[in-house]
C-alpha cells in the first residue's frame, strides 16, 4: 500500500514537472513566432510603403527607388516571390546539421525575406484594413491554438489530409499566376483559410505531444526540443501568416 501511494506521488510530481516544462516550451515557441512576425511586419511596412511611393511617382522614405524597381518590376520579382518557399524547405532539410542558434538566425532571416515577399500588401491595401485583418486573424489563431492545446480529441488523423491540401493550394496558386482567374482566387482563399485554421489546431497539439514525448528522453530529448521549438514556431508562424493573407483577400480595402 505504501509503495502504491509513493508511486502515485511520483506520478503527480512528474506530471507537474511536465506541465511546468510544457508551458515554458510553448511560451518559447510563441515568443519565437512573435519576434518573427514583428520582423516580417517591419520589413513589409518599409518596403510596401516605399513601393507605393514609387507607384505614385513620389520619393521613397528609406529604400532607394532603384532597389524598389529591381525587386518588384524586374525578373528579380520571381526570386522575391518564391524565396520564402525555398527557405522553408532548406531549413527543414538542414536543421539537423545546424546548431539551435544558427537555426534561429536562419528563422529570423526567413522572416525578413517573407516580409519582403508580402510587402506589396501595404501598397495595395489600406493600413486600417490590414490592421483589422491582422486583429481578426490573431483572435482566430489564439482560439484555434487554445483548442489544439486543450482538446482531448486526437487531431493527428487530420494532419496528412491538411498537408495534402497545402500542396494542392500551392499548385493552384502557381497555376492562377498565369490564369488570373478571380473565381479560382476566391476558391483558393476560402479553402486556404479553412486549411490553415485546421493546421493551427493540429500543429499546437503536435507540439504539445512532442514535448511530452521528448522531455522524458534526457539530453537527447532536450537537444531535439531546442530545435523543435524553432520548427514549431515556424509552423505556427506560417499558419498565422497564411490565414492573414487569405483573409485579406476578403477584408482588404484597396489603397487609393
């Protein structure tokens, strides 16, 4: 009986340690994501407003006009458009060979490149509509992530389906670059919001489960989690940003 009670107390202590560690781990993930989002926002704001100035024949504030023209009105625009995708695949493929500090630095660089890639939204949409869409996205993201963290339902079954959906979205978006179909763009936006909403809940639960698993593996598990937090932040960052961009298709008001 005494041994049984001792075992119960040990399980409770272990569970409490996991809860504390899990909160710290998820806070780290969200902090990394927030910093990356801030970098993206600053870069997008600076380049987007200077792009708008060039479009209006006005002087730029920070970025030289020649740089803006080269980035957005030359073949280099394709590199700006697809560079974030290459960064994601490159980081995922090489992270095991990197130190945690190097991987974090690459993540920050990626966030800046992504800001450059989406900066045209500040030339196309009003600041108020961008801020409103961001606020709506933030509320939806927090709710979905909280659901993924707290739900007892196993969401792992939807992971493969959602990843297939992302691949289909990418193919459809590339095709629509050449078709320029408004109907296809509307369908892409609706489906995109739903897919990345699901991925937000799924990835949050996956990160929680990964921590519970690897936190009990000693030094090897700790090494994995140091990089896992970065990749987790990247996943949630991409979910948030994609939801925001797709919602902006509906909520964005054109800048005059």
